[in-house]
C-alpha cells in the first residue's frame, strides 16, 4: 500500500490520527496532516483505508494491497 496526503486539502479534523496514529500525525501549529509512513505494514492497511474514508476533505489517498 502507498499512502499519500494533500496538505492543501486537509482541514485538521484529526480523524486520521485517531484511526491510524502509526501512520498519521498533525502539525502543532495548524493541525494539518503529517504522513509518518507512506508504506505501512499490512496489519495497518485496514486502519489507513478507514482513515482515508473518514477524511472529510479527501486529503488522504491509499492505493495498493490490502
């Protein structure tokens, strides 16, 4: 799986961080998403897909296996 984020779209809702904290974080100054792991292990794929589905602005992309 390859994960991408678009900081321009991010509204700082934080659902991604709560769903997959091993993969996502937020900047302290404005809450914009920070990608920690662009190629997470298979055991995190379901959480990453859930985070992408929950993102209100569609700022997270997840493609590939899983």
